[in-house]
C-alpha cells in the first residue's frame, strides 16, 4: 500500500509529531507509514484522511501485482 502522507503533511506545514498527536499515534508510526514500512489500520487511515479533509482513497492507494 502506498500513500501520500508525507506530501500532504509538508503541504500543510505540519510536523510528524503534530500529525501523530492529531490522530493519536506515535511519531514513529507516522515515520513508518511515510516510509512504507507499516500499513495503516482502517481506523487510522480514516483518521488521517479526515484530518486532511480527504477520502481514504485520496491518501492511500494500492498497487496490484
């Protein structure tokens, strides 16, 4: 699963820590999401998308093999 969290975060000029606090996770979770080492749960994906005023599909996208 790919995402555009880092691009959105930078465009909104917020830190990883600020986003983590807003969606109730650790900064390390945000780092792992941005680097593609962790796939968000549905609840977390919803929180992140809602934070940016977007749909889950606008933030997270899947690449089929």
